[in-house]
DNA sequence: GTATTTTTGGAACGAGCGTTCTAGCATCCG
DNA sequence: CGGATGCTAGAACGCTCGTTCCAAAAATAC
């Protein structure tokens, strides 16, 4: 007596919804846009995901988790810490040039960050965890003698996160490869420079 | 036969509207919020500013112009280029710690940047001009021998703009002084470091 | 078969929005 | 004074949206 089974894949539908929210934001994504992209009917959406806000939070959590997992995998791959960081930079570069949507968490923080506490907490936690992961990686780089002593690993991690988020905001207006490479090159040079011993 | 004169100051009312848009964004700022903050009636708003979108663009232009003027004044003050840049950092620090709204242009770029072309153009032009001002300042710092040769003035300017915008996005979630100082300190150390001549 | 569940889609509700219209009152100029 | 303009406030329009209700069809389990 289990009745008719669901015809769509829940995770797949959630991914489609994620794409819509990522592109349009929360407010501008209408239910019609969502059901069309997800390939399901209104009632199925409400039965499966509750309401629009719940669906949004679930998509945002999914996005955040995916980002953290990717960063962790990159940071814990084989290779020196600095090499892994450069892979992270390369991934960041590709996303800045390809996608025109920016980082969904940055978008969320400015759109609903002031009103939606649940979303704000997700964004805040994720950014802090990403900062922690970066700080750990830089700590290892320092131990390995790969890192500049210009600033603490924590400070450098914070600068990198801010630069990434800032570029995400700019990526909406179309970034050239030069602009991205300038920023990444400056960061790279900074991280590896050895200060002159005596002024 | 000129009739009754306007009772409110147009610029002042525009500033109040700017505050509302800055705090709530475009979509979440209702006409009622605007008229209440501006201290005028609905009809006066429409007669004076056209409609909501025109008012928003005018407020955004005002904000952008104000930011550019402030940056230019800071950069062209007495003192060495690097001293002036540090004043810029101090102003940036204060805003990141005091205001919880972030930079209005960053907020605009994520909220309406995808839909509102007029707003996107304002943001884009302003950010480019700010980058240019920073690059000129850093160029002068280089000439004066104050600047690192780790990266070009243009690249450093782009990094600074991205870091500022990224911190703006984070400021919505409440930043501690440590977090801000970490980023500013790392940037400062980077800009002034002299690379070791030989490895 | 029956019972149960999911599907789809139409219809409607209710709320909020930007905007316009209207009417009445206030203030200025000539 | 009269004419013109600005202010206020209420009412209404039209639109979009999220959400719910409902009914009929389809697919499973017993």
C-alpha cells in the first residue's frame, strides 16, 4: 500500500533549484521558474520541499557543503601546501571567468543577509569554516618553510577569503582574464616573498 | 503664479532615501518605508523623483559620486602616497566596523546587477574609476620608492578593491576589529615589503 | 479488484507591491 | 481677491507572488 512512487529524483530537482536561486537570487526566483527548471509540478514542490524558503535554505546548504568539500579535497591532496593553494587559485580563476553568477553565499549575504537569519547563519558558518581550512593550509605551508612571514596564516587566510568574495561580486560585471590574473598573481607573490633581512 | 513652494529639501530627502536603499536594498525598500524616512507624502515622491526606480538610480549615483570624491580627496591630500593610502585604509576600517550595511555598490551588484542594466553600469563605472584612482596613487608611491615591486600598481589596486568589496560583503555578519586589522595589516605589509635580493 | 500515493493542472485566495486618481487643504504670486 | 502650485491622505487599480484547495488521471501494493 505504498502508492505511486515519485517520478523525479529529489537530489536532482534540488540541484536544478539551486541553479535558479544561484542565478536569480531568492526574491527574483518565482515558483514558476523553479518548477520549470526542476521539471516538476507545483504541488510536487510543496509536498517534497515544504515551501519556497525551505527549498532555498536546503539549496544554500547544499551549495555551501559542496564548496567546503571541494576546498577540503584540494587542500588535502598530494603535493606541498603551496601547490595545493595554487590549485585552489586555479579553480577560483576558472569560476570567476566562466560563471557570471558569482558565489551564491556572497549573493545571499547581501540580498537576504539582513532579513533571513537562517540563511545568514549558513553563510557565516561556511565562510568561517573556509577561512579555517585556509588558515590550516597556510599553517602547514609555514611549517614547510613555503610561506612568507609577512603576516600570520590567519591574517593571510582572511585576506584571501575577502579577495575571493570581492572578486565574486565583480564577476557579475564580466571580468577579463587580466583582471583575475592580476589579483591572483599579486596574492601569489605576496605569499611566497621573503622579506629583505635588513631594511 | 508660482504656487506653493516645496516644503522639503530635495537633496536631504534624497539622502534619506539613500539610507533606506543602502540598508534594505532595492526590492525590500517599500514606498512606505521611503516616504516615512524622507518625511514626505507619496505624491510628492512621485512628483519630485518620478518613480521608485529613478529614485534608486539617483540615490545610487549620489552614493557612488560621494565615494569617489572622498577617495580622491584622501589620495590627493598632503603627505606621501603611502601615508594617504593608510588614511584610506583607516577610513575603510571605520566603515567596516561601524556600518553594518556594507558598500551599497556591492549590494547593488548582487541584487539588481543581473537585471538592472542602468544600475550595473553605475556600479561598474564607479568601481573602475576607484581602481584607477588607486592605481594612480600606487604609481606615485612606486615613483617615490615607497612601494614594493612584488606586483604592478594596477594589480595591487585590483587586489585592494576586491579585498575591500569582499570585506563589505562580510561586514553584514558583524566583523571584529581583529578580522579587519588582519586584512589591512596583511595588505600594508605586502605593499611595503622589499623582496630579498637573492634567494 | 481496492486502497494508497503521486502526478498534473486549473482555480482561487490573500497579501503586498508600485502606481495613479481624486479630493480637499495650504501657500505663494500677481 | 483668483489662479497656480504643492502637500496630504484615502481609495482604487492592476499586477505579481506564494500558497492552498480541488479534481481527475496514473502508478504502485495488497
